[in-house]
DNA sequence: AGTACCACCTGACGGC
DNA sequence: TGCCGTCAGGTGGTAC
């Protein structure tokens, strides 16, 4: 599930439950997810989690007298905090044990994401070509970015090097709310429409965070809860249709979103 | 540069 | 019930 809003919810969980706690030890269940050596990771032992940050779909943990740890969740990752008398969650790939009490698991069903050390969120973003977080962009910056980009609008929204955080699901939501067809070429989108898109992008992402990225708590007119072929469009009498873009399933309302 | 497609890896779901 | 194909919210690499 993890796009920007999901990762923001994960970050808040980590923040609420683990800031200031000293890491006693850690356990790796899925080796492939871990991108740093044991030797390096062992240095987190005995140190506190000082703060958290998020950029796009990446979550960063600042650990005292250490660099930072960066968490990426792939398609099926999440985090879960649990107490000493609770069981470790299913598909836990990595877990921290805290000195005081409690545990934090990084869960990954498909073993896609990544956990590794990095110098800082900014350095990591620089090295990995991760654009500004979608919620940190001013309208002017957003317009500037779109000017640099060619091709379809959905591709632009999902281009993590252009702006970071938006994935397949939320791009569909933003585009239907802005009444833009995902394949609409940027050259055909005027400034008024681009500004509307910026507004919708912010609205959707903020609303999703507000409801803890829980689709069932989204407002009634959202696409996400009815993102299935043949479901009723939240805006008109039409039906939701599935199309493919670069091999990925993409849901639209053909009458609300025209090419 | 943009787009399509494959690979990574495994689970969930629908059809037979 | 069980097997099989298909698909899945991400990213990276390749090829056109």
C-alpha cells in the first residue's frame, strides 16, 4: 500500500511509539531487504531514535551517534509496533527491540522494499535522484516541474525524480478529481488546468493522511474505494473502466476523463 | 526522453 | 478442495 500518505502514517506511528527509545537489538528475517552490512547495523545498538522524516515514499530514522536508517516499503510493506507480550506480526521482515520495552517491525509480504543506512535524507535523495516531496512543492515549483516534462500526465505525477510520493493508486485519484485522462499529453494541459491539478494533488494527499490512508474513511466521492472495473463513477452516471499504462492497471471514468 | 515490458518475490483471488 | 493463471499500491534495467 505504500504511497506518500501511507508512508506518512507509518512515519507517525514510528514517531509516536519509538522516539527517544533506545534500541537494544534488531532482528533480520529477510536478508534481501537489508542493504547495509551487519557491522554497520550493529552500531545502532544502544542508541536512541531521535527523530523521523519522510520524503516521498521513503521514511528516515535519525539514530543517535549513527547516520540515518532509510526504510522503503515496496508494494506491500508497512510498520507495526507491538508490546513485549504481543506476537511479532506475520511477514515481519525486520524488527527493532527497545531497551525499555516494545518492538517495531517492518513488515513485507513480497520482500520488495529496502532498509539501509544513509548519511542523511538529503544526501540519500540526492544520490537516488528523488525529487521534492509532493506536499512540499509550492504551486510555482509544481508548474516549473511540469514545464520540464513531456509525455503523459500520469507518468509525470508518478515520476519520483520529478516529484516524489505519488504512485499508481493516488495518481488515479488525483487525475479523476482533476478530470484529466491519465494519458493526456502535458502539451495539451493549460496553466489553469495545471493549477487545478496542483490543488487536487494537495487535497487528495492531505485528506488521505487525515484519514490514516484508510480507503474506507475517505470521502464518498473518492475513486479509491470503487477502484474496480464496472463500479459506478463517483462523479457521474458512468462506470469505472480499467486501462493499462506501461503495463500497470489504471482506473478511469471514460466520461469524466477524456483524452 | 518517453514508453513499454520484464524482473524482483510472494500472496490473494477468481475460475474451473 | 485444489491447482492454475492473473494480478498486486514499487523500483530498476533494458530496449525501442
